[in-house]
C-alpha cells in the first residue's frame, strides 16, 4: 500500500506529522495492521516514515485506526469520540495528577503517545510494536506475571478516576459520569446469545444442557442490568473492554515486564469489578483460575488501596472492602455472561463476514473445537460456585 491508498483525511494527517517532524526527504510505507482476528470496529494501519532531518536519519512509526462505516450493536462514531476523549483529554489529567502526587515513573498508569492529529474519525498513535510491544494471540496462554500486571493496571486506572471524582468533581460530573454503556441489547443480540448458549449446551449431556438453556433467559435479563447499572453499586470510569487483545505487552527473558492498556472505545461510568471479571474470564482457563483467582482478587484491591495512598486517599472511604466483596460475590456471573457474549470474536474463526453488514444473530457461530475446553471450564466453574 502507499499513502494515496488511505483516506484523504488520514493522508493530510500523516503529511502534517511529517511536516512537524521536520523531514527534508522521506519515504512512507503503509500496510494494514494484523490484529490476529481481534478487530471488527475499524480499519487499522501501520505507517512508517523514514528519511532525513537536520539532525540526521529519522524513523517515525505510526499506528492509525479509522472508523468503519457502521456496526449494528454499537454506535461507531461514539466509540471513536470516547477514545479521543481518553487520549487527548483524560490522559493529560492522569499525567497532571500523577505529577502532582510524585508517583514514581515505574508505578504510573501509562498511555500510548498520541498525535495531535487524532480526531473523531481517526486515532493516530505511536506504533509501539516497533519498540517490542505486542498483543497476545487468541489461544496464547498468559503467565501469572502477565495477569499480575493486568490486574495492577486496571486497579490504577480505577484509582485515578476515584481521585478525579474527589479532587475534580465538576470535571468528573461533566466528562465521566455522563458516559453510558453503548451496547444495544436488542432482539438481534438476544438471537446471538441464543446461538452461543445452544452451542455451549451441545457440549454437555441432558442435565447441564438444560441448565444452560435456562441460563440463557437469566443472561438476557441480567447482563444489560449489569452493564447499565449506575445507581445500586459504587461506580467510576471503567475500561469496558479489558481483555488481553487490548493490552500491549513488552517481554523480557520470556515473560511480561511492562504493560500498556489500549482501546478505550467502550469506556463508561459503571461498576469497576466488571473490568476485573472480563479480564479474568476471557483470558484464563479453569486450571489458571483454580490456582490464582483469589490471589488476583486480593491483588486488585491491594493495588487500589496502595495507589490511592499516593493521593492521600483511604480506600475504605472510596470503595470499602465490605462493599467490594459483596459486589464481587453478587455479580460474579457477569464474568460468564460477558465472556459468552464476547466469544463471537474471542473463540470463533475469522469467517470473512463483515459484522457491520449482517445481523449478528445470522452470523454462523462455529467456534474452533480447540476452544471447547475453555467453554467447559467456564461452565464447570459456575456450576461449582452455584451460579448455574
């Protein structure tokens, strides 16, 4: 691909970046970014600029994400405006708060560097794959070190939003509390969930199969309530899509050492425990959860508590442990519900069907057989825990 193959608006943005970087002579290489089957909401490109400046040879590596025309379950324009808000507004607030509190660099919540040319049609970021970062593939197992990093990062994200609520109440009310869940839980979505539950039920004999058939009705009633509830539980800004394909990871000696969350399109004002549940149940198998789930739950709360201390805030005054434990127990089945919902993209092969052009209830749901053990692990966990 070449620069001219991009939209006129993105071409202008790249030219603006090249001018600001003061290239005298340069070459531009454009290629589609391989998301490993994880992207359905945008066109993504890697754009590499190489050339001469007054200081010598220079490379600029750009990641650009453009809107797709439409996607039935979600309003794409709002998704992009959410992400623009995070990268161009909220990130600056986070930085200022962490500067003021003198949070050590190695402890800070970080964002990918963002170009000013980012707008509501195109997100333009530094391409950190050139610095050794990557996202994990669908079937790639995560280590406990990876999980520790992920849990700590989301706890810091929630903590900083609690700080904003306390120290910047007007900003919080006007910019954060107004952000709603964007999923459309309509009849098309219900048809998708019926198809997914039917597949999962087919993995079992009569008794468990009947339980899953009944669970479908609970799922279509409760999942929208979990996602839209802003009154009965403690809420703050949540990531909304916190799973391993939205985590950039840098490894050293074969294990994760640095993590930067990305993809803030589904941010909303909601219950923070939902981010933890989505990560755990979409990214791990039953054996991993048996060994580490309770420890990671403790790590989340400990990190929330210790990070708030940088800002002279007591976690018990912000999110009391008793309330956290109550919501954790009462809302745990969200992890099963949301992972089943997301399995359309998490566990299914790339069919080549454009999701935005076909009702999701009509998309053939044919997960690879290698994922059956993950489904079984989820179902067996929630049977054992008494939710199914």
